[in-house]
């Protein structure tokens, strides 16, 4: 059974930070790879959810994109990691 997920904007708001700061921290923690995907360990642990999909851009045509959401469990884990970093 999958967990509810939050978009990065919503997760940042609940953690009391900005989306750009949260994304930076996720990159520093290794949760987001340099290629922009979710690290497999974080996905296996159930902390992040990655979805890849294709969409039609009005100018450039069909493109692939990756969306990373944070699960409720991941939010708790991040709260602990961000709290320890402060």
C-alpha cells in the first residue's frame, strides 16, 4: 500500500522552510542525485516517491520529466535531519 505524498512546495511549508532550501538540503543529503532523480535508497526506505512521465510542451514538443514527492514517513525523517542540522 502506498503512502500519501506531498509535493516539495507543500513539504517545505510543513517543515517551515522554502522549497529551494528543501531541495538544496535533499541534494546535500544525497536524497536527490546529481542527475535530478530520487536516490534509490530513499525510495526503498519509503521516504521519497519518484514519478517519471511525458508531457507535451507547446514549443519543443514531447518531453520527459521527473517529479519527486516526499512521503509522510519521509517528512518525519527530514524533520529529524533538518532539526539536527540547525
